[in-house]
C-alpha cells in the first residue's frame, strides 16, 4: 500500500525568507500524481501545486515550486519570499494514475511565519 | 464562483440523533468524495462516488451512509450520531482521473455531545 510521510510536524521561517517542506512517499507504481495542499486557519483545503510523475520538469506556481525526485520518492515544496498569508498546515498527497480513487495524505506540516 | 458547496458549516448533535450533510459541485466533475479530519491528522476517506449512480466505501465508512443524488450532489448521512463522529467533514470533487487534484468544500464542523 502507498504511504506518504511528512517528517516535519512544524516549521518556522522569517518573513521574506525561503522554506522547504519535506515529503516522501512509498509506491511500487510508475505513474501517479502528487499534490501539495494548504489549509489555513479558515480550514479551507487549497491546492497549491501538482506534479505528474511522468513529467521530469519540476512544477512551479509563482512563489511555490517543488523538487520532485522520482527515484528517491521525494516531493518537497519550496516557498520563496515567505509571506504572512503562507502560514498554514501543508499536506502532501499522492494519487495513483490507475483505477484507484484514493488520495493518500501525509500528516501535515504546520508552517509558522515570523514577522 | 464555481466550486464545491457544503451545508451546514457547523452542527451540534446529541448522541443518537441523525443528520445529513449536503454537498453540491458545479464543476461538472464525475467523482465526489467525503472525508473527515480529526485534530492532528490528515484527511480520511469515508465514502466516494466515482460517477453518478455508484458509491464505494473508503477507509472509515462505519456509521455513515451516502447518496449520490445526481451528478452535482453527494450527501452524507449519520443515522445515529456518536461522540466518535465529532470531526470536521469535507466534501470534494474531481474529474475521473484525479490528475488535476480535488476541489474541496469549506468543511462542516460537527460536534456530537
């Protein structure tokens, strides 16, 4: 069975600095999708960025980028120029590209932004 | 705005009471999901509906039932609420492959006393 591990329960970063959140996953499949979701105190789940496993190029969305290492089964999220609004729980998630309707979730990392 | 709408946002139930959480999406997605989120944990799948007319159990289905009323609507019913069902509930939808991620509703905070 697939698993997703986020080894950092909590991270803090100074406003305007860069922070990297870690995510590793375990799978025997070759085709899958990876996601980072943000959950601010409002509790809304917001998709931050996605990566398709067959694409070697790392995804980028404005200040958010990923470092996708398929062989190492690693999918870290880098947030550049951190802003106060980035403070939230961040969840990494895995989804098989095959007929499997489950998103597999990590336990989350709480990101604190220091002004 | 296109998205997923859940009602209600908050609910307090007494043990043994029943209620239905409503969810509707206007994104023309085929697949819909119900999750629960407990403190300090990620989301756990309760039930999902791959397409209209089908529903399947997820990781934690006990104590719940679902109805896929049509393509837009997917409801979650608690027949006899228990304190262990105190949680935040999220509805989500996606296109069939899930490759673009799931769109979530804003959640329902349910307390069972």
